[in-house]
C-alpha cells in the first residue's frame, strides 16, 4: 500500500491543471447517455418504493469516487486498450436497453462505459483505486423479474411467520395465511417492498458501504460483520412489518397505509443502521478481548 492509500479520508481532491479540457468532451458525451436514463429512473423506477434506494446508492457511489480522488492522483497513468472491448460491449447494450425499455441493460451498460473510459484514459491503476464505487453501483441494477419472484416469496413467508409468532406471543389476536396477516379486523399483505429481495440487497449495500468507510484492520471483524448483514437485514424487515402491523391494529387501516408510504422505509434503514453499529461495537469488544488475551500469553 502506498502512502496516498493511507489517507482515504483526505478532505480535498485537487484536480490537476489541464485535466478539465481533456475530460470535458468525454464528460459531455457520457452525460448524453446518462441524463435520459436518469430522467427515466427519477420519473419511473426510482419513484416506486421497491427502487427508492436508487438515488441513495448513486449519491454514495459518486461520493466514494470523489473521496478516492487523492489516491487516484497518486497512481500512474497507464491507458489500457482493454477499454475498447468494454466500450464495444457497453454502447450496443445501452442502445438495446434504451430502445427495448430493458432497464437492467440500460443501467449496467452505463457502468460498463464508465469503466471503459477509466481504462482508456487512466488505466488499471486508477480502476483498482476506484473498484469499490463501481462495484457498489451494481446495486442499482434491478434483477430480472423471475429471479425476484423466486427468491422473494420464501423471504416474505419467513418474515410473515416470525411476525405472527412474535405478536401472538405478545397476546395480540393475529393469524396468518401465507403472506397475509390477519390482526383484529384488518388484513395485511406482506408485499415485496416490505420483505423482498430488493430490500435485502439494499441493506446489504448499506452494510458494505459502512465496511468500506470504517476500514477495519481486523479481518475477523470485517468478515463477521459482512456475514451478519444478512440476518441484520432480515431482523430489520421483521421489525418494519411488526411496527406496521401494530400501527394498523391500534390506529386503523388509514394510519397503517400512510405509515407504509411515509415512514416504513425510514424505520427499516434506521433499524438496520442501529443493528449494524451495535453488532460492530460488539465485534470490536471481542477483537480487543482477544488481543488482550494474546498479549498476556
């Protein structure tokens, strides 16, 4: 690791003189592809609850790239011809995705084109410095419908099962039929947005972002937290459905529907973040305890 990599949190990224004119036509061409896609996303997919995480993922990815600029400026410039192959793949994929309304192709192609530009202008050293932001942006790509349907139903069933048993143990009049919860006179359908695969992927992205920002030196702590993100995500989904069910039972269906659209997502992410921070603190205590034991032996 070189010296520049030791200060990833460098607060200012200085752009080399003469870089702006060089990158201006490239940026203009890329924006011609990007702006129509962003307009389609903000007025379509990102306006739905299932894909509402999109702007957050995009904003965090751009911030991560900006944060890594001091490292990039310390890397040698070694343009790679491999970028032409990626460009030959990305541009036709964009045309196909745009013309046929295949959102997955359209988004993925833009990332491929961005990687191709980095390789052609800067080379592999820069791409290695920015690998995580590009990887992080893969969470923007929506999965095909059949995959989501196949993987979402078991998750919704599990969340519904746990919610039913928790509230029944608390003495509430609740029953379940598949993914439909019956509490009092109300019926609630555990939808994809409440406990779907996309929600799990979003929370997984949140956990990976946290790991990249904190940059723990302990391999055990990184690996354990990365593996525990999945049960953390499941727990956060259960808490979200439990809270929604309680709001509906005590305040009525109108309050439950309003809560779902206004605050359910916030409850989910706040809960997940609290769980991640709590478990990370526990792992930190375990690591320090092991280090103290090692020092005593």
